[in-house]
């Protein structure tokens, strides 16, 4: 069975989109062998395409893991943006 999803996230700047992309790239290396993850940036938009020929539960776990990583990166960036005492 083939499953496919396109995740699109818009950010305030290209730099933020690139930061989130770099944060989730290491997670892609642990994707199942029957799953392909393509990540790109278009302007201020992060595009993530996940294609899997494996079973649906495995596909959904991969999507869930990636969404969690994106959310974690976004929260980290937001906390840095609101830090009243930035370091460095």
C-alpha cells in the first residue's frame, strides 16, 4: 500500500523555515527503509513530503514523529524569540 502526505508550514521568515528544516533533518535518518522523506523550502514555506510503501500504522507513526519534531523546533524558536536576556 502506498501512502503519501505533503506538510506545508508557513513562517515569518525564510531563516525560521531553514532553522526548523535543520532541526528535523536528523530525524529523517531514522525513517523506515520503505519511507522516503523530502524536505524543501519555498520562500518562507517549509515543505515536507512523506511517501511510504509500508503499512499504514508505520506511515502514521512516521508522520506523527515528524510533526512532533516540527512542533518542538517551533516552540524552541518561539522561546528564544521571547527571551528578554538573549545570550551571545
